[in-house]
C-alpha cells in the first residue's frame, strides 16, 4: 500500500503524518518485510515531561509548535485556507494528551501560506484565544542549521497505517541532500528544492508518520537553544527504505512567517 505524504502527513484518510521514532541506526531493521508495518521498525521513544515544551497537538490530527504563546506554527495542509476560525482545539504543556494538567486553547484565526497550492509553501499560523504558558520555539532565519542531525516529535502513528498516540514520541533523523532525496523517485522527483528539506535513514526504520503533519523538525543552535528548521510535510509511507521524510524549509519562509505573525498580533 502506498501512502503518500503528498496526500500529506495529516490524519486524514490517505495522509501520512509523521510519528516520532527513535531507533539506533544500526538496529533499524527487524526480520521480515522491511516495507511492511512493524513496531520493531518504527518504534517511538516516549518524550519526558517538559522535554519539548513548545509542542502542541491540534484537534484535526496534526502537530504544531508554539511560535508565540498564542500563535502556533503548523503545516498549510493541516488547515483549510485563511480567515476567522474557531474550530481548532489546541493542547499543550503535556506529553500525555490525557494528562489533566494539559493546557487548552481554541483557534480564533488561521493564516495559511499565501499562494499555497499543495506543492511547497507548506506552513500556516493559528492564532489562539489565550496563551499557552509554555516556552516557544524560535525559527531558523538562515540555512546555516539545515544540516546534520535533527530531532522530530509527535503524537502520530507509530507505524504506517497505525493509530495515533496518546504519548508524545521522539526520534532523531539525519539530513539528506536534495539530489539524493530526488533520486528516491516517485513523488520525490518533484521536490521543491528551495522550499523543502529531506531527512531520514537510507535503510528506513526511523521517520514521522500519519498524524505528525505540522509538527516541528528542530535541533540545537550554537548557543545550545532549540531552533526549528522544518515542518513535517510529506513522504511516501512511513519509515520505508529509501523514502525519507520531507519537511518545509523554515529558513526559506522565515521572513514571510514573521510578517504573517505580525498580522495576527504576534
């Protein structure tokens, strides 16, 4: 079964949003068919409470990060255009979505990337009716950190076609250059090089999955602070060999995101 993250990695039917998985690279494969679902191939490591306090869960089945305490940065394909919107419930401040200490907020307005048509430009901002009292995640403003090893986290499926998770999962994935990513064929041949980043292990086994769309891909900067470099966008299946995750390149859109946040009062 081919599940495309070009039918994005949101929780909708056919979408593949990224779940966070943490495996040691040398142990990424279990015996059997490496392309089939298996918790031995895509197995998440639970995040600790407070480890990634900027993470939020959106009620439509996507992830996001706190750009400001009252503004969430997520994927364009997770929302339905721009304008007033009071339909999105946002949960933050916890790793367990059933934790009674969870902080809740409701959307008031959505700003989808101008010109978004399903290819590239996969970012959006959601204004909240009240702040979520947690640290925010700053965004990369240059491509200096668009390399090396990245962190991913989310409440999405822990295997291709699997169920959404109650507990926040985390993983690390390495950068893959554009030429290698495009060589994966299929949808990857249409990679928008200036607007998208690829990450994953060549043998597969570690990836985001359905339900993780809109969540951040991040790493530490030279000052040791978390910095968002990507937004979970798409990919073919989950954790398949030679089929990396594709992420919106945040640095390319940093100025546009800042302008949009200003329009929302952030």
